């Protein structure tokens, strides 16, 4: 019984002290952590799409029907679209075909 407990403790310590994986390192989006002019918001419009939008969050009127990219994934890897969902316009993942 002590051997099993010691093994579980050793495994839990390894899991806690592991460095971040490559995928976690590439998801860092420092420009999503600062507010952008002119409206002092975290998300912003870049040409014909929105950057730093949150999946399942509500959209503003100017974003309805538009495409955007998630703030929680690697830059331009998770494409979202502002669609009406249940009770409000929300950012939903775009299905790749």
C-alpha cells in the first residue's frame, strides 16, 4: 500500500513541475492582453476580420456575421464567426470542410 501511495505522489509531483508544452507556448497572444485604440477594447478589427475575440462570447452589432480569430489559440489558428445562437449573437467555431 505504501508503494502505491509513494508512486502516486511521485507522479503528481512530476505533473505539477513539468514545463509548458510547445502548444501552450504558441498560444501566448501578448497583443490580446492590452487594450487597442480607438475604442480602448481588447478585441480589434484588422482589415476584414476581428482579432482577439472570445469563443461563445456575445458579439457587438458591428461584428454580426463577421469572422474573427480566437484569443485563446495560436494566432489565426482558430477561426470563429459571429452568428445568432439561442438568445444572442455569439462567436462560434467555423467548421472546416
